[in-house]
């Protein structure tokens, strides 16, 4: 009885904390998934975020420049890839015309048995600098239980109080609406540590540059498109020729942000093209595909790579595991 009273009090305190800009309750993986469910609804069997997506398969083709940079098995030899392209957010019926980031998740099965996952976004930064801020942002965007509708003023006030959340919003406001998953660039957002060929640890970040170029849709083209076209477009494109990206490692320098995924690095940082990603097969319409039951883990890294102390990177895999457990129920 006493416990129930205490937990009711705690619940009230959490609800209060979520409504006050500048104050967010402590984020746990469960709380983050609950907050995603509160914003987007619970959808049986589907991911709590990036609910809408399509499975694909392809090859990871490392370059000689990658092998020169580091001895990691990620650069050793060509390897098969399981991929999933998606739209951010937990709404499985979101329109492909939405101004929401696109996602790309990859699992690379490396020779020797190791695996390396990428879980990327089409923005170079994330929405918040740490899990508490992200939780506060999600709670500020959730529908008000009294009205059943989100209160834009609450989200605006939260963002004003947390300027780090405005960086991502700025990119999303300007990003072209993707004509194809294959004409979309993707970024790793976080910093990782790479042990280079000389045995030195250096900070690196990932970007994937589409070889077909970055192509967005004009206002007029958007009007003519249906709400679902991205998966079909990719299927048709790949039936003719693989869709490909140049995979770049950006080499950080002293003073570059390591642990904050809302901060980009200066444009002039050296890059090395370490691989080419070629997507050669897309799951048929109505078919789930190999990626569907998988949980891509942002910290599943080949030897030679280590995660930074970025707190968003630190909590992601645990939150994805909560989502996986719920979608398997
Ligand atoms: C604390 C921050 C974050 C939380 C709580 C979160 C939460 C989630 C959850 C619950 C899923 C579904 C996982 C599953 O059921 O397998 C998901 C998927 C995804 N997230 Fe995040 N995420 C966060 C940050 C990020 C960041 C920083 C990126 C990219 C840079 C990202 C990109 C993606 C992508 C691409 C997917 C789809 C993966 C797939 O296709 O299986 N997320 N996220």
C-alpha cells in the first residue's frame, strides 16, 4: 500500500517534471520507449521508432585506402550486408512525403565471424545531446491526456529551454524530401574511436554519400506522389542496377566534439573513402525480409572500433532491446 502511494507520488513528480521546460526526469531505456509509444502510439509487432521501413540486401566492398588506414576486419574483404531503409518515428502509416529523417540500418557479416552494424540517419546530427533531454523532448511532444492532442506550445517552450534540440530541427527544416532512399545521404552522428594502422586511437565519424547524387522532390513533384512510394521506387531501381554509396570516415582533430551528437565537425576535416555499399536486392512487396526480426545495435562494432562516451550512443542499444522485446510479444 505504502509502495503504491510512493509510486503514485513518483508518477505525479515525473508528470510534473515533463511539463516544465528545462527539467526532465532521468531517462531509462524503458522510459524512452514508453515516451516514443506515447508520441506515436503502440503498434503490435512493429519497431517503437522507424516503424515504417523495407528490408534489402547487398555487399560491403572495402577500399585499399580503408586497409591502409586501419587493420580492422571491417576493411579486410568484401562481405554480405542485410539492410533496412526506414522513416523516423513510430508511426507505420507515416507518409513518404513527410519531413522526417530517413534511416538506414546495416548488418555486415565479416569474414572471420565478426559483425558490424550501422544505424544511420539522413541528418548529420541527432535531436538531443543526451537521453534526459531526448526524453523531455518526447514527453513535451506527446498528446496531452486532457485533450488527446499534442500542445505545440509545450514542445516550443522545451526547445527554447534546450537549444541543443534546435540544431536537428534546423537541419530537418532545410533537408530535401527524398526522391529515393538511394539518393539520400546518411550519417553516423556519433563519434567512434578507431585504432589506426600505427596503433593510435583516433576519433572518427561516418557518412554515406549516394553515388546517384542527392536528389530531393520539388513541391510540384511532391503533390503528384502517393504517400507510399519509397519502397517501390527502390525495388524498381535496384532491379536495373545496384544502388550504391561511398562510405567515408571523417578524421577528427583536437577540439572536435566527441560526446555530443548535436555538434557537427568542421567541413574541412580530412575524409577517407573506406568502402562502397551496394544494395542489390529489395524485399518483394508484402514480404518482410531478413531484416525484419533483427535488432540492429549501434554499438555492435568490428575490432578496431570502440564507442565514444556519447550518452545517446550509450543508451541506444538498451532502448532498442526494449523495443525488440515488445515487438516480439
Ligand atoms: C536516445 C536516443 C534514441 C532512442 C531512444 C532511439 C530509439 C529507437 C528505437 C526504440 C528503435 C526501434 C529498435 C528496434 O525495435 O529494433 C529505433 C530504431 C532506429 N533508430 Fe533510434 N533511437 C535513438 C537515437 C538514434 C540515433 C542517434 C540514430 C541515428 C543516428 C537513430 C536511428 C535509428 C534507425 C535508423 C532505426 C531503425 C533501425 C532498423 O531499421 O531496425 N536513432 N530507435
